[in-house]
C-alpha cells in the first residue's frame, strides 16, 4: 500500500541529508519511491520556489503562494504517485507552512487551517519525520559557502518560533509526527529512521 512520508525541521536541522537514506531503505524493501520537495516539485512549483525563497512579499502573499505551489504539487506529483501505489517522500509539506508562516511570520493559524482544508482536505502524510536540533547547532550547520535564502537569513527569534510550532504540532499529532534528535551521529539517526520505516512497512 502506498504511503506518504514528509521531512520537516528548521533550516540546518539536517533533514535533507536523510531523504536518500530513507528512500534507499524503502527500495530495499521492494517499494517504488518518488522523492520531491516543497516549495517546488513541479515545473511551476520550482518557479514559485525561486520567488518564495528570494523575493520580499507580504506574509499572506507568501502563504498563498506556498499553498498554490502545494496544490500543483499534489495534483501533478503526489496524488498520481500514491494512486499508482508508489511511496512518496517530500522534503517539507504543510507542517512547514504552520511553522514558518504561522510561527515565524505570525500569520493566523486559523487562516492556515482554512488553506489546508481547501488544498488537501483528504490528504495527510502517513509519517512525518521532524528533525530537531538546538538553534545554535542548526545555524552552525548552514552552508555559509553558498548564498542563503531569505528564510535562512532570518534572526534567531524567527527560528525559535518556527521550532516551537514544529514541536507543538509534534505534541498535537504524536501518531504522525516523530521527532528525531538530529544532534546524534549520522549512523544513530539512520538506525532510528530504519526502525521507523520498518514499522511503517509492517
């Protein structure tokens, strides 16, 4: 049976490092796996990604564009893959909107819930892996050799709020969202992920 897995966490938490690892675990178990990301995942979504990550805009415009990109992503990639019986791994999904636009930008969570209901009322991830680290560790991990996007350039209080909302959602949805201590060595994280994937496949 197809499953939808999402990866979440503040910038620098290390989540993207493990997408390939989880995909490989699943392929070793005979699953067909699609990996994708948000914002992005489609031709239109990647164009919106460039705007969202680099252009200044009103916070409501930002949220609306995030969900517009998500609607296209679901229609073009996620829903067809799940319908085929494939497993889908997405680097970020709607939890990120609650954390970044809701927590970091202080947009009304009620407005985000309305958008969530409109865009994907009948779709939620089967498993969300929330990679969590102290903020000082996350900031140190950001690749300073490349140009940072507008979110990565935000101040500490922004990321404190983002992390707080992520952890609140993990407490609210404990069956779906599993918190991964990303300060652990990579092999320890990989072992934890492999067990979670094995449980999901069971």
